[in-house]
C-alpha cells in the first residue's frame, strides 16, 4: 500500500513554520495531491485549550505542561495515521522535537522528556528551520507575546534541537531562513518534498524511537 508522506517542520520561534506548512498544503492541493495540516499544540481540543491557557500566562509545573503537550499529540495520532494511509501528504507544524526541546531547555531530563512520545508516528521527512542569528526572531511579527519568547531561552531551545539534528546523522533537512523571502523558502521546501509527495511512501509508518 502506498501512503502519503509524513512531513514535519520543526524550528525555532518565528522561523516561519506556520507560514510554510500552510503554504505547502495549498501548493500540494493546487497540483492535485491530497494534503492535510496538523499543528501542535492543537489548541482546538480540550487538552489544547488547557495548553493555550498555559502559554498565555497560566500556571502549571513543568512536568505537567510537558505531559499535556505529549498527550495533545497522542490524541491526534489516529487521525494523523488515517490521513497518511488515505494517501494524503501529512504536513506537521511542530511535534515531538519541539516537545522535548522546550522542556529540556527548562531543565527537565532529556530522556524523561522523550519517553511519553515513544511510539508516536515517526515523520518520514524532517525540515528544520533555523536563523543563523537566534535574535533575528525578535524582528518578526508578535514576538515576545508568549511565555517562551525570550532570546536567552531560545538559545537553550536551539541547543536542544541541535542535539536531535546531530543524532539524525544528516537526515534532517536544515533550511536557514534569515533574510529569505517567503517564496524563496517555499521553493527550497518544494525541492525537498515535491517528488516524495508525488510518489508516496511504500513503507509502513514507523513508531518513533530514540
Ligand atoms: N511547545 C512546547 O513547549 N512543547 C510542545 O510540545 C510544542 C510546543 C508542540 C507555541 O507553539 C509554543 O509552544 C512554542 C513552543 C511550545 N513556544 N513558543 N514561543 P506554536 O507553534 O503555536 O507557536 P507560534 O505562535 O506558531 O509561533 P512560532 O511557531 O514560533 O512561529 P512560526 O510558525 O515559526 O512562524 P510564522 O507564524 O509562520 O511567522 C512568524 C512571523 O514572521 C509572521 O508575522 C510571518 O508573517 C513572518 N514571516 C514568516 N516567514 C517570513 C519570511 N521568510 N520573511 C519575513 N517574515 C516572515
Ligand atoms: Mg507557528
């Protein structure tokens, strides 16, 4: 059975993940390829509403927040698998690696952070958006409104993401986005994913392992 690829966009704050995931789904549909966007946190569910309250100033201890973000992925798992198996390109805006990176940057143990996400559907392709200069994020829209949007904290998050990038042994696709127009980033993304989306994936969905 051929299924649709699971394409994950990860990256630092304000690097353009939401802009590019939305634009990729539109571009795929325009050329007749089924595509569905999954965004995490998914703020529409009951758990997602709790996460939204937390991100906009509410109080939870770090462990509880971490497990809520993970549970928010698990509650979307069946829909995500069904969408890929129905032949859609599944485009994900943040996922497991964001979950671990933000919590580990707060000081939680990395191994503990990964464990609740083990077994989730693994992405087939990871695109990692970065600024060469982490402080670039502050120049972009609405920066600083949510709890993690501070440059010093972003540097810690970046370090945590980069551990996963290293562990991927070159399989992550790194895209530097500093001073690149939206259309240029979209073209780079298309070069990475276009042909895989046309062909589909023969292998079954792998459970996430670490
Ligand atoms: N979090 C967590 O702790 N644990 C978890 O498990 C998960 C998440 C999944 C909210 O996530 C927070 O939750 C986040 C991580 C944490 N921490 N923070 N802060 P979110 O995904 O909902 O966050 P967001 O509000 O979507 O922001 P973002 O993801 O950081 O932004 P983005 O999606 O990368 O960027 P964007 O919204 O597409 O673009 C930002 C602005 O830049 C906007 O005005 C665009 O028009 C502009 N833009 C985009 N591309 C360009 C280019 N190329 N040039 C110039 N301007 C551009
Ligand atoms: Mg976003």
